[in-house]
């Protein structure tokens, strides 16, 4: 996948000049991306919903829309707000060649302050691009955003890590340990989840398509090799991020009530709008313990997992955000059987808490309250079943509701 993640710096480098004295013009921070252009003490500002819009706005032909005083050769200063990260770029001298070609690139939050001098400003731009290829700054930017913005395609709501965590836990917690031991066919699962969230004041919708396939052991069908692949699209007021992952786990019934499931997973996320691409690998161990009573069943789910980003190539660039999290996810579910129209159904109530330890992430814990209704999985664990439900989610600067439906056959 070729993401124009570095076009920002390339466009900045070829776009203008700046003075690195006192910053007169600041970038707006109301949207995910902002730009302030100071030319001769005159400030022009613009806000953008996506990184790509910002990149386009930094083209030489577009900059005069931000500041009409710009003609391409002056001393000028650019202040950039890049999804929580302040960046500045400067040509401290006027002119296109000679001293005017000196380019200063600065990210104070990351301790970056570099000067590039080529034969002209275009050559200085090339030197900056070479630096970005080799320095790991792009990876550091993504790591900073994961810690300081809830809109990270890696760790934010709908990001590749939270989606993988939810899938790993759901494959265990959403399947009540069965009392049946009769041979049964394999199960295919498909569904759709629609979430509407308020994330740091921005409306965010998340669409998830969970796919799964369970291969049952012919001797003991409670033993199952489970493949799962959630596909997710997150949309924050037009800024989209895409992710998917493939996981495999094996359910080991310890006894009639207790099941352990070790699993591994690998996922990818990519977003031109957020200028992000990353891979994530994980290993988890999950436990489900079922308590059965006369009028209801209770399931207690616990999971510990290790999730780490991996190096991904994007065109000529290769980077790893170096995010490593130990995730604890615990929940309790009550399943109450009901009969409607002669059909045996169940209403399930669940409460789930998730904690992220290790590398700092902005949304480091979430709580979910859910209710679902559908086929009684305990009674029909060897057959097809259908369930739909509603979930409420809360976390740091994050609240919302999700609707989901799933069918296993």
C-alpha cells in the first residue's frame, strides 16, 4: 500500500520560506489539521479535515489561497497542526537559490530540528525527503498521535488495535461453553456492527464486518479451531481509516464450565486521510467460565494480550511506530432464556472493561454495557444461531452507541 504519508513534508519543503524567529502566525486547532502562513507579518490561516487536504493546501499553487501575500520566494513561516502534533517549516532567507535554499524543519515535541541546504529549494526538499526515509520521524509522529489524539487509526476508537482486542475477546466471551458433546458441523459466522460515537467532539461512525469460521473437533466438538477476520471502516466527519486483521485461536475446554483459548493475530491499518499505515501483531490468552443456574446462566470472561506494531513498507519508506501494549479485558455476561412464539431465545446482558498498559495511548481504558437478543446459544450451540444487540461505550473523550447483528451457520 502506497500512502502519501510523506507528501506533507515534501509539499512543505517546496512550498515557501519562513523565518525562525518569533512565530507570529499560529495554526488553527479546531479541526484535525491546520495551517498558519506568515508572510511579512501578515497571517493567513486554514483548517482541514484530512491530511490529504492539508497536503494539497501546501502546494505552491494553493498557498496564496491561504495567504495572498505569498509569491513563492519570500521569507515566510508555516505553523502546522497535524492531528495533535505541532510542526514548523522555514526558509529563513529570501530567494530560491543560495542562502534562500536553506530549509529548517522542526518538531519540538519530538526533539527534531534539522536544516537542509541544497542547490535550490527543490534540492533542499529532496534532502528533507531523504532524511524522512532514514530517520524514523514518521514513525515517531504516529506514536505521538497515538498518545495525544483519540483519532489515531492505530489506537483510537475503531483503530486496528481496539478492533483486534474486541475480536479476540468476542470469539471467546460471546460463546457460552457448551454442555453438549455431540458431533456438529463447522460454523461460519458473519455480521455487521454500526457505531456512532462522539470522539473529542467530532462525530465518528465505525462500520465493522466480523467474519469467522470455526472447525469443530470430531471427537469433542467443544474443541474448536477458530479463524476470525474483522474488517473496519472508521469515518470521522469525512476522514476515513481502514483496517483488517486475521486471527486464529483454539478453544480448549478444561471442563464443562471452563474454556481456555490461546490465539494469535496480525492486522493492518491504512489511511491517506490520517497519513498513517501500520501493522499490528498480537498473542492472547482468554478464559471463559460458565455458571449455570435454574433461571439464567452467567459467563465470566478474562483476557490478557500483547499487541505490538510491526514494520510496514509504504513506497520507498519503511517504519514502525514502536507501540507495545499489554491489554487486559474482563467482562461478565448474564444469559436469560425466554420463549417467544414457541422459539427458545435468550436475552444477554454484558459489562466489559478494557485496560491498555505499556506504551501510552490516548484512550487507555473503555467500558461497555451491552444487551443482545436472539437464539439461545447454550441450547443451540451445535446449530446455527442469530443474535442482535445494542452496546454503550465510554472512554476518555469518547462516548457512543453501537448496533450489531451476527449470524452463525
